[in-house]
């Protein structure tokens, strides 16, 4: 790792992925393309399923958390050698778009207007904050 070869400290972020609201109406001839959900659900045909997106987000949280902790605790790298440990937890987009660590509404609590915009909240709107809390407490 380049940072360690220069004896620099580093921190990679933990994140839940990205899921933006797509435009419902696009002008004919527009070059607009909806952004891709990252990470994509396992099967492309499930991209509109809130529970498939939840599972993909949980996998992203687990993978990014495990990677940054492993790299920072690797004895041969600069962070561990210098006794530095920092896990940066972030979200990609704004809270109202439904892909952040802060709790969101449960799917059953969405209003008709929110459903019409395209919110894809899962049944448990607190799943991400619960997931990251479990990951953090496991490091202890």
C-alpha cells in the first residue's frame, strides 16, 4: 500500500452504497440516464425490490467495514505500526434519498406522495444504523 510505503496514515470509508431517486419523466431526446444502484443487488431483476436493495446495502456495509479494519490493523502497514486507528463512516447522498446511515421511515410508513416519488425504503428503516452498530460493537 502506497501510504504505508511513505509512512503515512490512512483511513478508508465504510458506506452503505448509493441509491438515487430516478427521474419519472424524461424529456424526449434527453441524454439523461438514471444512475446505477451501487452495489447492485445480486440479481438485476430485483433492482426495484426494497428488500433486495437492503441486502445489497448490508453486504456493502460489511465489506467496507471489514476491509478498512483489516487494513488498519495489519501489522506491516503504517497505521498499526504507528498505533493509529480511524474508521470513517459516510453516506453517498442526501438523507431524503434513502441511502444513508441515519434511520429512515419504515416502508409501511411512507406516504402516497413519497411512494410516488420512488422511495424504496425497506420494511425496517433502521437496518443500516443497526448493522453498523453491530459491526462496531464486534470490534470492541
